[in-house]
């Protein structure tokens, strides 16, 4: 009867808790947080629509040539770069929390996935799906805090290495070389030297001209704003559209030469598949040559990249969001959810992995975008290019795309960090350099993992070897040897603290006092408490009195619980000189 009564009483409580939890999940605040479009759509108007349309089209003019270029970096057919921008912008419109972010393929994502494309293009599509699943789960499980464990030097080292790897892979297109472009930096450099004799005349001329024009157009837009006068607006829009301009110039040159002479003096992209991709499930099996790969085999090929790739994508997206947040806190978990859904949905239309693009996001902001809906117009322009303009992409010179990519990469390197760390933090400089070397020598995914682990080792070492200040002070009643403990001490520092106390006690007279100063100590664990109690008791018995000064009540109880005989060794006073008086009065 009693059991039944308890069960009966618990049922209303359970229902009440479930109702409360359900109400919290379905609250207006939670819906706005998980579906941000609900917050801004009711306020949407014609002026906002016009601004988003202008921004979306402007970004699309850059997204199209960049998409073609990033597909080439990944070793895919150019159309895959366009497929990657077909639906990501629409999905992000509903779930994204930052109006400026533009989701699409990026150079770093392309560089990471390139070595898998060597097997089959199916690996790039599956990578998008798997990355999306991991990103979505991390967002749902509130793992956004993980991005805080990657330090600035690791990010900078990874980015620098990625830039060098991407730029080296474009040397083939820039010089019109034959042979392989290479998957890694060293392989690309060796391939470039080996095939340098196959260079053509017009490809490097067009490639370096592209770089010069891009730099001049970028300089043209400095100090301009789309809100200024007519001439200022023209300069601003010309500068913002520079990527599209150089590609169109290259296309026109190639088209005119082809029509007039029937020759192709520069290497062109060639035919790309026209039309929209047929929506279908991501490939969970594939055929490479005569070998069949089932899902397990494909996962084995991915290896550690199954987790590194989505983590890097999250890192890029959150970093871009923070850059354009204007001091507003970025919801990393929501960005993970949005990015995960973008990659999952995009994988059904043959997309390579996507993330937040800094270049396109900066352009989006400069174009005056008002809401994430700007991504829809970007997508519509890409749809137009895939369906109606696909045949014109035949004339896009690879040298122009190579020049575009190399120019974009130049601005991604933080050159000043090397000098800054050399002056202020050689430890972090070591992390930066090791990250770069590992990224270039072994692979980008292994490099960033190495950098994170090395950073963690340095942190653990500092926890295991905290600074213990030791100094002497003469007082009328006794000579004092003071050992100062700071902040939080964990178990890994126990042996270091024990040795520090024993070294301080060496060679002192029996009428001296050793004082362990805990004024600045805030937290210890049981291992540290045991070590302090044991070593203090040994010093008391063999060398001289060992006292504890200004230990928090909770900390002192942890020590005396292990060694009750130390209870009269704990003192609280403002002046160090008073400790000896209080001790000898007690004695």
C-alpha cells in the first residue's frame, strides 16, 4: 500500500516536470533561438528586400568564380563548386544567427578534402554529409565550448600552412604546367620544379596580370562606401566585384582568341556539366577503379579527418561569426546546428563540404545586407549560372582562377604574429611553428591536432610546475623561510610542491620557522592536501616547526583531516611578523 501511495504521489510530479520541460523547449524564446528567422521575418519589408537582393547578387558574382576555383583545389570538376552553393544559403536563412555570414565552399575545406577526391568525387559528397552530422550533433549537445580550446597560434599556424599548401597547388594553373599539381605542399613544390620546363608563355602572363589587376582594384576601393556619392559608389562596387571582373576579362580574352585564331593559348576549364544536379542520397558506397568501397571502407579512408574536417569547418564558421558580431555574443551551438544542416542538405545535391566564408561574408557586409535572406539571392544567381551560363564557363582560364586564389590567400596570413610572439611568448611561437611544419609535412588535419595537443601539454606542464615563491625574512624571535603558494593547485603539481618545500628546508637551523603561505591559495585537491600535510609533518619532526599561514577554513580542514596533529599549526594574521609571536605564545 505504501509503495502504491508513493507511486501515486509521484505521477503528478512527473507530469509537472515533463510539462515544464516541454513548455521550456517550445517557448517563444527557445523557438527564436533555434529558428532565428522567426525573429526577423515579421519585420521584413521592401527596403530590406532590396538591400538583401543587392548584397546577394554582389556576393554571387564572387561566389561563382570562387566556387569554380575551390572545386579545382579539391580536385573536383568545376561544377561541384557551384553545386556547393545551391542550397546552403537557403538553409542558413532559416537557422543562421548572423546576417553577414555566407556559407559555401572555402579554400581550406577544399584543401582538406582534396586527398580523398583522389579516390573518387563521391568521397567529397560523403564528407559533406558526415561533417554535417557531426556538426549538428555537436550543436544539439551544446559542444560549442570546444572551439575555445584552440588557441590563436594554432589557428594562425593552421591557416598559414593551408595558405602555403593552396598557393603551391595553384602553381600548375598559374604557369600552365603539365603533370600533377600535388596534394601536399612538398609534393606541389617538387612537382613544380620537375615540370617547370613545360610552362607556357601566355598562362603566367595572364595569371600574374590577374594578380596585379586584383590588387589594383582592391586599392581602388579603399576609403569608399556604398553610402557615398555616385563616383564613390561606382569605385566601391567595382572593387567589391573584382573577382568576377578578372574572371570575365580572362573569359573574354580566351573567347576572342579562340574565335579569331581557333587556338587556345591558355589552359581553359573546359566543358562543365550543365543543369541542376539530381537530388539523391549521399553515396554510402562507391567504385574506385576496379575496387568497390562500402561505407565502412570509405570511413576507413577518411580516418581522423572524419572529425577534424567538421571541427575545422566549425572553427571557420564561428571565427567568421565573431568577426562580424559587433560585440554581440555569438551562439556557437546555433552556428553548429545551422552549419550542420547546410552540409547535410547540400550533400543531397552533390556538394563538397561548406562552411562560413570570410571573404564572401566581408563582401556581404560591405554590400549592406540586412538579414540572412541575402543568401537566397546568392543561391538564385548560382542556379542561373548552372542552368543558363554553364557553357560560358568553358572559356574560364585556369591561370585567372589560380591568380584569384593566390591573391585571396595572401590576405589570410597574419605576418605580424611571428614577430609579436618572438618578443612576448616564445612558447606560443613554438606551437605556431610546429603546427605549420606538421600541417605542411604530414597533413592539415594532423597539423591542427598536433598544435592542440602541444598547447595542452604546455598547459599541463604549467599546472604541474606552478611558480612557488621562496624567500627569507629575519624576525627578532626567529628566522622565517616563507613558501608562497598561488591560486589553484592540482594533483599533478603535488611532487613539485613537495620538492619545493624540502629544498627550502635544507640547511636551515632548528630554531627557524618554515611558513607555508596560503594567502593567495584558492583551491586544492585531496592529493595536494595529503602532500602538504605529510611534508609539513616530516619537516616538523625532523628539521624545524612548519606553519600554515592564512589558509581558507575549508583548505585547512582538508589537511588536518589527514594529519590531526597539525591543527595547531594553522594561523591567520595580516602581518608576517606576527606569526612567530603567535606561535611562540601558543607554545
